[in-house]
């Protein structure tokens, strides 16, 4: 019987005992599983990086907010790009952008309008 110790980047230590073929197979399986976990983490990290705030700022850069836009108009524009958000989710985001002075807010006949600053 042969013994092997596998150490991962995050400090996990696995001790394996068996034939050379068994250990080789186990090491290959562990490597595949670690790669899958790392890929899943990378995908999750990429998904969370680009949130509603980032997309709204992209719309600002594209000139969408050159004229005042209501919450509903922002929601519809995001939906056109496949990004579905409730108005109640967008309201605090837009207000935060106003507070950070990324956008301005003006009173319009339809309620509050958000504009480029």
C-alpha cells in the first residue's frame, strides 16, 4: 500500500492510502472537483460584479439620462437589455446614485425624473 497526502490551496489536507492506480485516480478526481468549484466561484463572482448600479451607470454613459427618466422608464430600459428589476428595487439604487452625485433628480409632471449630472 502506498500513502499520499493532498494539500489544497485553501489548506485542506487529504490523506489517501491505496495502490498507485487508486491514488492516481483519486488525485485526478480531486483535481477535477477543485477545478469545478473554482469555476463556479468565478462565475458567481462575475455575476455579482455587474449589478443594477453598474448597468444604470452604463445607461448614463450611453446618454440615456440626457433627458429626465422616470423609474418606470429606467425599469423598461433595463428590461430591454434582459435585466429584470422591480421598481421597488431600483428606487433605492437611483436615490443612492443621486446622493453620490452620479445622477440628478428633478420633479416632472409624471413624478421624479432622473437626469445626467
